[in-house]
């Protein structure tokens, strides 16, 4: 199978998972001295691509020691059960709040069905595959796991979800950020400059926690951020700091837009969606509204739902 494998510095790889469209959802992995750690699995259908990518590098399924999940939303963790079944020596590392959903994913899939709809859920993610409890490791905040001598540290980063964590790779001076550092689709780059968009999807968006998590990551002075949506941004501490400042400002702006949105219920939902689209157009004036609407369609819908949920439950 041909894969879309993107080599990055320091033995890091980004694999296009094939989720929904090209370059939407990355499976990242580190190959250190013949041992492998995976960060996020995307959906179940990405597994053959991942195994083919290992084979391209001369590695087998036995080489994988860890699968880290930044959080258990299905575009990040929907494939975890299938991956674990195919990778006999791997341990699954996840936030304690997310562990039970990997051991018994039925409730997680049922919750996602309420967002996506039953038919779309099974088309995107397949059927739940549980992970044996003895293979699940609940990561403590700041806990370090070692991959062939390379330290990988888990950091709790709520805001997008209460069960979110990021992986700090001190060797590469890079963070694997899941959704904690926003979205940065490559199709939205202008002259090589990424456009970061906050991920306020339901149902645990917390703007103050999100900003605190962003600041926690920036305090590490990383040279690069590896975003699940999609791949590497940065290249220097200064670039990451500038992008982080943009992201913090955008979180605050989205909160203001949400708090002043008119109406209630579905009317508020429609108003939020329209405001988010106008915000994206204003923040990325070099991109056509048609392109933004196409690339951000799903994210605008989910972000509007998340902002509405936050307004109604805060």
C-alpha cells in the first residue's frame, strides 16, 4: 500500500491517516533506534496505512512500544482498539479520564453518534474495539515514558477536553499537541505561513483552561508543534511563540463572539456558525471565502456547537 508519509526532523514522522480528506488528520510516530511510539491513531481505517509506513522504514508491528492518545475524541482515538490488536507489544497511554472509554468504548461511540449521526459514525469509525485493561496505562501529569532512552513527557492540557494531554519530546524540543494548540490545515497556508484556528468542539470547551494550556506549552519554549490537524508548525522558538500569541488572541475573540451572539437554541447555533465564518474570513483575508467554507465546513459546525454548549452550561 502506498502511504503519504512525511519525514520530519529528529526521527519523527507524520502519516496522513486518510480521514475524511487528504491532510486533515495525522498519525504521528517516533522511530528511535528501532523502537516506535505512536501519537494518536485517527480512525480504524488508518491502520493499514500505518503498518505499510512501518514496513517502508524496515520496521514491524513488534517494534511499537507505546501508543499515546492526546484525548479520546474519535478522530484521534477511534482507531486505538484496532491498533492495539495489531501491535502485540504496545501499551496504550491515556489520561485517566479517558482510560475507561478505551477499555469499554461503547459509551464513547454512542456520544459521538449524537454529534455525527449513527450512519456517519459507522462510516467514519467502524465499530468499537475495546482495549484490554491490562494494556492501558493511565498517565499522570508530568509522567515520563522512555522510548529507547528518549524521554517523552505527558502534560495535562485541558480546555479542548478535560481528558486532554500533550506529549513533550525534549530531544526534538517539540510538542505533540492534539487539539490543544488549535488546527492548522496545510490547505489554509499562505506563502508557507500557517493559519491556526482554535478547536472549541463539544462538550468540554473551557476557554480559560485552554488559554492556560497554551501558555503551559509555550513556557517550554518548543521549536515545533506537531498538530493532529495537520502536521508540523514552527521551526523556531520565536515562530511558535508568535503563533501561540495569535491563537490566544483568537480564543478570546471567539469567546466574545459567543457571549454576544443573539438568540437561543438553534437560532443561537446559526448565529454562532455565521460569526465563526466571518471571523475566519477576517483572520485569513488572503484566502477566498469559498475555500475557507470548504476546508473549515466540519470544524465551523462543531466549533459552533461547542461554543453553544459552553454558553448554556458554564
